[in-house]
């Protein structure tokens, strides 16, 4: 699959809703960048991701209309706020490390 650019109109009212929309979309794997223009209420998602999965995540909480789906355009800087790329958000992923010490688990077999 090639990298796509998905532009959607999302009915988000405030910055808290915008933040929750970013978190809802960032769960999907394959997303390179997410940006949103609050005055137009348009969200742009670029990456190797299925557009229907992105809309499915957003339509659980907001009304969503797909404006444009197509190949990624060249680097076009407009008046949109660009958000840095974050790894996928999953609250069940934990970074746990286990450290064992030799003194805590001595060997049961000792040869003299």
C-alpha cells in the first residue's frame, strides 16, 4: 500500500475534543502525521492506513465527513497546526522491565 492523505471534516468544538480526536486516531498503526485546522474543522491524516478505519474511530464520538482521499501531496505548508508524530497510543501496553539478581535466586545445585 502507498501512503495516503485523508482529509475529513470533524465536528469538534474545543481543544479538549481535538485532543481526544488525536488520541482516538493515533491508536491506528501506519499513521505518519495528524494535523487539524480548527477554523475549518478539517483533520488531515497521512500514512499507510485504511480511511474507513480512521472514520470508524472518529464517528463513535463525532460527526465525520470525508472531504478527500488520495495520494500524499508534496510538502505543502498551510495555516494548519501540525502535530508531531507520536507512537500508537494503547493504554494496555506497558514498559515493564524485570531485573533479577544472583543473590535473590541462588542456584540449587552446588558442586564442591
